[in-house]
C-alpha cells in the first residue's frame, strides 16, 4: 500500500464524517475511563468537565439538529406527494372541463344543423365533416369526408350555420370538394325574399374581413328593398335550389345608371369556422343563371 504523500501547498483535510466518528470514539473512551476508574477520578473528572461534556453537548445538539432535519424532510416529502396528487386531480379536471366544453360546442353546432335540417325538410340531405381546406383564413374551398359512394354528386348544394355554404365542384368515392359562395369566382342568382326582386351575389375574399359579400344588378324600381331584408337563392339559378337562405342586406345604393342597385349583404354562414355541413342530395335540373 503506497503511503499518502502530501503535496506542497495542499491542505490536509479530514472529511467531516470521519472527524465526527473520531470525536465520538474519543468521547466514549473518556467517558468509560472517567466513570469506571477511581485512580483518575479527581483530575480526570475535572478534565471531563472541560472536554467530554462539551463533546456530549455538541453531539446531542448535532443529533437533535439532524433529527429535526429528518422530520422536516419527511414532512416535505409528504407535502410534495400531496401536491402531486392535487396537481394530478387538477390536470384531470382540466381535461374533463375541456372535453365538456368541446362536447357543448359540438352539441350546439349539431343543434343548428338539426334546425337547418328541419328548415329544408323537403330535400333529402346527409351530414358530412370538413377534413381539409385551402390555405387562408376563410373556408372558400374545402374537402368533406363523403363522396359519390355516399350518394353525393357534382353541384349538390351544401348548407351550414342556417344557410347556404356553396356547392360540390369536385368529387371522389369518399370525398368531395366544396366551393363556397365567398370564393372570388363564385356567383349566385339570389332573390329578395320580401319583394321577389332578383340580384347577383358575387364572392369576394377580401371583403370577408368586413363580414360582408357583394351583391349587384338588383332591380328595385319600387324602392321597397331595405337593409335587413333576407336574400335567398332564386328560381332562375341552374346550380342552386330555390329558397335557400344566403344572408341579409347590410347596405344598398343606386348604381350610376339609375336602373339597378348594388351593395353588401351579411352571409348567414360563419365562413371562418365550418366543421359540419349538410349536403342536399338532389340538384336543380332545369333553369338558367
């Protein structure tokens, strides 16, 4: 066994646990000598009063301090355990609350679809879910999870949120693409429900930030059309079935020719949030737009 060589400049240190062990052994030896040997009773007792007793007090204090820390550590562990259990409960309740909110939202949405289903009970319909959409903030073109295997066809009208969304423009066996009435290339023959006056509803994505879409070519010679009037699909459209609600007139003004009017309407559908739709399983067979 090689000797321990102390390098120059290094301090010789004894680990605290070994120092405590040495002092404990020394204290025990002195205690045994003091209380079992009469030969050294006088002077050794005096020495014990200065050496052994302080060691005993120190050891007692250290033992008490370590005992307190041990108790505190156990209490801390118990508190941490309780805290983790409470956190787990909070996480579980948060998940449950989120799930309930989602179910409530879906229930309200399905209730709207159910009411919409009743409003157009004369048509055979089927529900579908949106599974993809074109880039951008608006649902101007999106894909649903049903196709011709489910009875869908090109130009089937699509409803949501109480009104007209658009029509199917592309289709596969289990999917279909819907082009909305807000698309820049979309044009719908509409009609003022209160007066039966015809107009054209034109899609404009830039206008959707204002919550409106444009209408034009309204012939209102009797000046009866006012803001708030309902706009529905007209009888002369070859793509859309008649009487489907599109939205409400929000503003109206005369054109420069003084013969027609144009303006804006607020669509009934929230084209920023479309998740479930109804597809009418029959098409307009005759007419021209």
